[in-house]
């Protein structure tokens, strides 16, 4: 079984976000960038499928600049077989990313496509669903468990009421949630070997994908500080009184 895993480079969640001086976006120069944590879970699951002799070929793909090769090599160090960088200098909206991935899926013909449920930089949670729609594939979102048997995959989904189990026919698109697995620690020797591996580079033109945006970012600003003042209370009774007045709208 061929498995394609789409990953994204994001600012390290531990880094404080800085807005650019012209309010055009967030600052990414000289900032630590890492693989999106949810995508890391997707890579780990693909590697586990290979260790069970279910997956035979793991293809890692990302869309972005040359700097994105770093996360591809991290994925190769985790156990990926091949890596593809689709070069794009601009920030692309989810629908365009889904269209780009569809073009690659049409070329590679994987049986399973894995993505993180969302990227922690914009929390859009759209690419997986859009990709499944464009491909007309079965989809399982927010998955915390999966079992593959021949041409079907049984998934456990995280939903508001608890969990939901679905059986999907392959090929399928799955988006991974936190409780699916714990990504492995990447050892230094594996990282060194990954640095020597070849990364295939494709252009948007070679995929025949239009990148005409459907939306425009007008301005990016930091959220307003909602804390107006700090109040020190002498005891629990004072806190109870404050909360009572707050709920009463006083």
C-alpha cells in the first residue's frame, strides 16, 4: 500500500508570534520553524503502518519554499521513504493547497492520504476535507484510531458527543487527531542519514495547478489585551460576591 502524508511547516508553538511592521502577516524570518504537530502524528501513523507491513511506500509532501526541506528531512528521519517539495513562494489558502495535493495524488495514486486535522498557525481545518471532496474519496476526520483490512479502513473519530466509528472504502483521506499516537523521538543518526537523501522538487506549473487566490488578507494585528485591571481579593467570600455580581450583569 502506498501512503501519502501531507505536512506543513509552521512557527514553533513555543515561540512568541510577532506581527510584521506593515501588518501584512506574522514574522517568519529568523524564527524557529517546525513540522505542524498534527502532521507529525500523521507521519508517525504512516511509519507504524509500514512497521506492520501494511504500508510499502511512504511519500511525504509539503508545499512551500526551500526552507520547508527541513521538515521533509525530519519526516524522512522518522521513517518516510520519499519526500516531495512543491515550490511556492506565497502563502496559499486551503482550497489551493487541496488542489495542488489532488494533482499529486492523481500522479502517485496512493491508497491512503494522511494529514493533520489542522495546522496550528491558522487552525483552518479545511485542506483534508477539501481534498477528499475534490478526489471524491471517502474521508475520516479527527481520527484517534484506525485499522486497515484489505481494501477498507475502520476509523475512530473524535466528535462532540464522544467517539464515532466508521468503515471506509480505500482510497481514503484521513485527518489525524491528538490521541491517535505519540510521535517518536527522532534520533540524531537518522537525521544525519536523512540529510543525504534526495528531495524531489516540483513546480506548480508542472502540476498544472492554478494559484489564483479567492481571498485577500487585508491586515494582520495582534489581539487586543482583554485584561483591563487586576483585582486582589481577600477571601473566598469576596470572590463569590464578585462572581455573583458579574453573572447578574452588575
